[in-house]
């Protein structure tokens, strides 16, 4: 009779690290940025300062300084 070591379970395959876009925290930040932009542009539709800015620049998506700051994440937007 010969000695045989106990059978070891197979090792799980090693996976490459996640790409930054696949990480949960990055997906969450992207979703928050999208929600912030949607909320800001919806509010800008009724903003008189945004309407003046759109008329002055001829850009249909121009924003006043307040809404531009919010769209960029600097204006204290909270979902």
C-alpha cells in the first residue's frame, strides 16, 4: 500500500481586475452624474436666466451660471 495525499479541490480561475468602468462605485458615480444632469436641464427649461443665456448665445442647451455649476457637480445638487 502506498501513501496518497488527500485530493485537493480545484482552484477557482483567476480573473483579471475589473476595469474602472466596471467597478460598482464608478457605475454609481456615473448614474448620479446622469441624474444630476437630467434634473438640472429639466429645471433650466423654466429658468429665466437660462432662457436669456440661450437667446444671447444662440445655443439651445446653454445654461445660466447657477445651472451650469449644478450640471458640473459644483452647485450643491442633492438627489
